[in-house]
C-alpha cells in the first residue's frame, strides 16, 4: 500500500515538473523561437521589404536621446561666409552618400545674386563670385571637377585645394575654406556601393594621395583586375583591401597620422582608434555636414549655416537600390563587422547633427513650417 502511494506521488511530481518545464519553455521561447533554423533573409519593414530599409526607417524614428556632450561653440552653426570675399566652400564627396544629388543642388538650385552658369551637355558649371570673371566660391565635382582626384578624401583635399585654387584663379591668394560633406547610414551605403560596383563602377583612377605620394600596389592591392562586374556580396565582403569597408571614416580622417596606407606603422587596433578619432574631429570642425536620411533637415541646416537659400526643397527618397537588397542575417553581421568604425562615426554624426538642429530650432519660430519631415521623435 505504501509502495503504491509512493509511486503515485512520484508520478504526480514528475508530471508537475514536466508541466512546469513546458510552461517555462513557452514563456521563454514563444512560437518555437528557440528552435534552430537555417540562415534566412533579414526582413525589416515587413511586407515586401526584405531589406535594410526598415532598419533605416527605425533609425529615423528612434526617440531622441543625447549620447554625446558637445561644447556650445561646436553646436552653434553661424559661420561668417562671404561669397563676395575670399571664402570657398569645399565639398568632400564620398561615394554613395547622396553626394551627386547634393552637388547638383549646389550648382543648379541656389538662389544667388550670380547663379552658377550651367550649359547643356557639360558636366561642370561655372560658379563665379559677383563682379568677377575668374574668382571661384565653390570647389566641387560639378564646379571645378575632380581637380584633386576622383572622390578626393580629406587627406588629399587639405593638401591640394589651396594650390589648385591658385592655379584656377591664376594668382596666389589667401582664402578661407569651408569644408562640407554628406554622410549616410553605413550598411545602406555599403550595400549601395556593392551594387554600384556590381554594375561596373571601379573608381580605379582615384589617386589616394597622402604625404605627397600615391600608395604602392603592396600597400593598397586591388580586389579585381579590370572591373568587378557581377560580383556577389560574399565575394565583395571577403576582399580584405576593399575600400568600401569603413569608407566614411577613412575619407574623413587624416591618413598621415597612421602612415597613410602603410599598415605596418601602427597596429590595427591603434590604427582604427586613431582614424576614428581623427574622422570625428574633422567632421566636428567642418562648417557643415548633412545626413542622407534627413534631406530637408540637412537643407535647413545648410541654409542657416551659410545664410544661403536653395530655390527648390530637397526631396527624401528612401526607395534606393540598397533599400531593395535582400541580405541574410549572416551577411548583415559581416557587413556590420566590416563597417564597425563607420557605424560608430555615423552614430556620433547623427547625435551631433540633431543637437545642432535642436539648437537652431530653439531660435527659429518658423522651423516647423519650414521642415515638414516627421519631427515628433527626434
């Protein structure tokens, strides 16, 4: 009798333990979410958007929290730009950041006393100061061409622009240079560059000048021979010399601080730390930078910074090539790892951009009428 009672009690305890275990599993793993599954495509926005665009959408809607502390002098955007004097705007154009669109705004969409002269069929426009026949106020792809090299970076521009301006204006002159640029969410930018290269882009003629010389083939090997047409994403990410990796950090940093493209000067970890710190410093000191994901806010900040006006409003276009690119979770993680510096840089840039915007907005009662993007959460 005692044996039967013990057996009954043991079975009851076992059943109770199993029931508790099942309840715990359902709580921790609803819908069998703990079951191991094969790699799948990342779906961010739901519906028919198996891509990275949903992540960018969420980035735009994140609750506004300050992550960094900046000095008031860093946040104030009130540069004394004189288009009739000796001031020059220098546009640092990084690949796949919306720079082509922004560059065209600068030469074709400015409300100026003397608008840039753009002739049909010609890629460059003539952007001269009022009352002069050779003095230039804009140094950019669509005004002066790639005078310092194709997609010249900060390192190249700082050494090249003054001498190049002397040559173009045919006289040495003391000028003030106001650097500007556009940044883009790093994963979307990287995917856009991959698709662009896949279609045939190479930028092989870029010089990558640093400390007065171009890098050797050993210092900067190529990932391809003539082109990389048809390259798949996995092959694109596998090339260790791919300049798409952390492109924004590298192009904004002073490469001379790390021995240019000679990676034997400092260890990789120290090199990354120096490049990221330099990129943040140069970005912070620029007269203006905009974010591709915030077109109208970027327009607003440029106009308030330089006291110049655009004729037509900027348009926010989110249906990009990168936004239609399906990637697996494994590929997404790989792209993020390869662009860890750019991700931190963009996080820093976005916080600085929005803090500057907040400071401008506090003194502008017409802000909400002017910027008609969603502004509730930033």
